[in-house]
């Protein structure tokens, strides 16, 4: 069975693009990925595409064929939606298609346009990732939901808002050299602690911004990469997905994310690695507390220890286990349907040495990407490895 | 490689269910499928779920985990969206997952709630399957788009509205004994011709209704079915998907559906059959002209011959090639995200002899299901075979 190779990847500038459609954004990322890969667009046999709120933000469903046409690809195209893990879900199906022998070359990507509808409407659109009947109508928003998870975590394991502030400070610092990042601004722990409260205990700097953007990657079988002499040293060697009840009220525990535990377990088993083998991770830090939960689910830290990781410097670019070298969703931005593939691109670039923060793990050969939907009711984890 | 078995299927009453949520509808279909299959819900390892307009009709995205919980399944769940072919796309990923050896049991299904938002809003929501920028904003609706395709067909191949009326009469007659059908009403050719015009040449009886409903099926590997003594004689032996430009303006030809040609070609090759082997078909007759285009793309009729099939009786339940024994989308109804799986259920029930119209093909062993999205910009085709 093939280990799918990442032959090329493209990411747009993340940020506010009120004048550009989702199609326009995806075309840029997709064409960049194709160009970087050296693959002939005629060889692409399928497109798997992540998008979350196109129906609400652009009055546009059925975006699969639209995006295939936008990048000049004549192949069946399917949209995956798993809220903020939509692109991660798309990667899974792309990997499956290559492993099945159904295709030698696929494009995977995603896009989201959000700033055009304004923050209030976008916040409401994001809320459809929660249970409308039992959460949204009761007034739940995502900042509120993650605030509950942060409170539950503090109560069970300890830790403080100051520890979360260190996560934000770290990710802002990481993003300073990421040209695609929405926010390139150094902040201090004091800045984060003094910022307006969004949903206590979370403040402005505990939350990712509203972002427009797109990401794409060209994946091939290892046989195709070899035959065509592609420069594609990084393989996706493991994939996993976990699910959980959508509504927080239906869960036994708010300070853990079992869907991510399952996804990590499956992906590691699939790749034949263990958590100790991981050199670098991109995780879904839509809120600072989410990064803490993610690194625990990935097995990089024990339960209750993740809260200290940024404070102690372990997850900074100078630490033993660098997390979110891209700046994470926090500073890089979070164009929902694109995020899972943007994470993949970051890990690939870190492992092949081309990322501006690659010096954090000069000998790194194993990376993981953790993409979560809703309050981690859907999670995908992918293991990437350098395979010469 | 396994030939995935259909171990059980469930379909709700199609029609108007303004008082029921999509979750409630899917729970009914999913639990019925599980019950019929005899599979332990704890054995289900994944849910693939089709839905098209939940964001607009129910303010609910991220429906995968919601629906898994609704049927008591603790497994990762992913939503697929390819407009009206969403459920067909879900079936493809389910089949791939079983063939890959990643799971032994999966549930595939879909649901749509549409009547709660009213016909005008539902028509606008359906329009997001077309290109918003280049079609919808120019005033395009789906009845209008299919009317253009009918006109192009008549101009190229001949045929008339009366031929299309025979498609409607046939499908209404087929639905008379389908207890799940939204419309159980016999009509005459005159009724169809005298009905109000929707978009010339198409009239009221050329169009499927707006429908609420859900469908689900339990799929297993053949090894699992054998080990557990399941009564699952029907296998999914072939799957195919084709894509086309979303906007009609970007296509060279309006009287053909090349995405369906490709999907059929791929599915037949995958199953190792030819069009001549097909005994029965369920096709995507959102409009009567769509059935004509579908049976030509499936290779059951030559280009230009499909228009005469219903008129001559070939596709009736007494004919050589019965099409849409369920009543089709036309009379059974079209809860968008459920349709592809409802087609699968019909074919399985016809082939195992339990469908009330199964006597149309008493010796039938091969059936196909054709599910199309938009103006056939996405198409999936599945081949079902009796395998003892």
C-alpha cells in the first residue's frame, strides 16, 4: 500500500479579502500547489475539498466542481464538511483514494470566506458547528463553549489564564516570520491578560481571528512520485478520525477531548509510530485552551500537564516539542475549511526544511497535524514523515 | 478486496414533516436500517452522511456527529456534500472504507428537511447547487436550467413534451404501491400536458416535489456478513463518480451529461459488467428530462433514443428495462441529501425480491443507481449485484 506523498502545497495570504470570492482564493492556492508539485493538471484524478459555511457566507453549495474548474482540473470533486475539521476530513478521503489504487494523483484543499459577512454574522455561522437545538438556541457561542472547557480544565487540573496567555504569546511569536499569517504582532503575557474578556476566562488573545483564505496540496502515490521524479520527500504515513457527541451537555467530561484521543491513536497505529516519535505538531488552537487539550490528546503531554507546556517553554520554537510553528490558528488565522490542509502544508515545509521556522527541529522527521471541528466533536489526525 | 454487502436499509415516509427535525428523520431511517441488518450498533466503525442544505434550512452544519449520536453509534462521522448527489458521494466513501480494510461495518445515509422553509426559500436554497456568481444572480433556477437542457435535447434529437409526460405518468404509476412515496396519485398524459408550466417546456408534472425525508443503509464487508450469518445477498460491486463544470454556460453541450457518462463507465469497469448486463435502474429524475439524459449516460439507450423509452413502454415496469420502480424522485419525492441512499435501498429490495415492484424483474441480478447533483455537475453511479 502506498504512502501518499505531498508533492506540492499552496496557501494564500490569510486575512481579510472582502473583494475576493472563495473560488478566487482557492484558485490561487490550488494553482500554486500544482505549480510547486510539477504535476500535470491533466493527471489529477480527484479533488477533495473542505468548506464549512459557503451556503451562508457566499450562497454557494456544491463547491467541489466549482473549485475543480477553478484550478483547471477535469476530475470528480467532492466537498467534505466536518465543521472546522472539514479539510482534515478531505485529507482522509484523499489518502484513502490513493491507498485504494483508485487514483495516482489527487488534489486536496479547502477555502473559507468569512469576513465579508461581518463578525456578528460569522459568529452565528460558526455556531452551526454546535447543536442548534440544544446549544445554539440556548445562547451558546464557541467562545462560550471553550470558556466552559477552560473552566472545567482549571477545576480538574489547575492552571490559570496566565498559562493560556503563554500559548497566545508563543503562537504570535511563531507567526512573526510566516508571510501567510493574518496577525504578525508580538504580544506580551500582560497584553493577553489585559485584553478585553470575550467569555471568561478567555480574552481577546485567547481566540483566533475571523479569516478568509485557502490552502491546497497535491498528493500522489509514492510510485507516481518516483516515476515522475518529483521532489516529494514527505509522506502521509498515518490517518485517524474520532467523533464525539456534538453537544457539550451530552459529554461526561469537558476537560478532555476523547475524539482527538481516538484520532491520534488510530493515526499513530496506522503509521506505526508512538507519541514519543513526534518531533513537531500543528494543532487546532481555535482558542488557547484548545491547544492545551490537543497536545494532551496527541499524547505529547499527560493529562493536566499540557497547561504548563507553553509557560515552561516546552512548546515554543526553542523547546523540546515545538507546537504551531506556523503561529497556529491563533495568529496565522483560521479560514475554517482551509485549516486542515494549511496545517499539512506547514508540517511538510518544516520537515523538508523550507519553512522559516524549520530550524526549530533541524533533525525532525515526524510531524502531526491535529484538526478539530466544533468543540472537538470531529477530529482528524495525520502523521507526516520524511521518507527518502 | 471485499464486495461490500447491503445488510439492511431504512427509509422514512417521504413528504412533508414540518414538525420533525432532520435529526429525528435520520434517527428513524438509521435505526430501521440497523434493526433490519441485525448488526450490533457497537460494531459500526464509521458513518458517512449526505446533506445539502442543513445550514440554510435548519441552521445546522456539522451534522455527521449529530446523526451518529442520533442512532446510538459511537464512531467518526463525516458529512459529504455534492448537492443532490450528496448521498451518492457518501456511498462512495463508505465503499472505499470497507474495501480499504479500515472498517468491517459502516452506516451510510442522508437526510433533508426542506418543507419547513417554504417552497420559495427552498427553491432559492436549491439554487446554491448552481454557480451563484454566473447563474443564480442572473436569475437561473433549477427548473429553468433543466428547461434549457430539454430545449437543447429536442433541438438536437427531436422528441416532445408529450414524451416527457410519459416519464411522469410511468413514475407516478410505479409509486402507487410504494408506501414511502410522497405522491401516490395516478396521472394521465393529458394531466401532465395540461398542468401549469413551470419553465417552458417543463410543466408541474415534469418536476419532483419539495420533500422531507431520510434514508440509511448498513454496509459490511462480505467477510463480516458471512461470519455473522447476515441475510445480505446484495453487494455493491461497482462505484463511479464524474464531474463537470458547475455552470451550464461553461459546457459545450446541454443535451448530454458527460459527468454521468464517466461515472457509469467507471462503475461498470469497477464491477466488471457492461450496460447490457443491467436489469433495473434507479435514476435521478429531478425533472423528467433528467431521466432521459440519465438512461442515455448509463448506456441503457443510445443518445437521442432515451426520449422514446417511456413513450414506448420500455422503461415501465412491464418493459424490458424498468427504470425508477420506486416512482423516482418525481413521485417518491426528493429529500436531497437522502436520495442517493434511498435509490440504493430500492435496488437492493428489488434484487432481493422484497420490493413491491420486484415482480418487474423476477430474474434480475444487476441494478444501477444514478445520483446527480446540480445540472449533473456531480454524478455517482453504483452497481448492485446479487452475490450468493
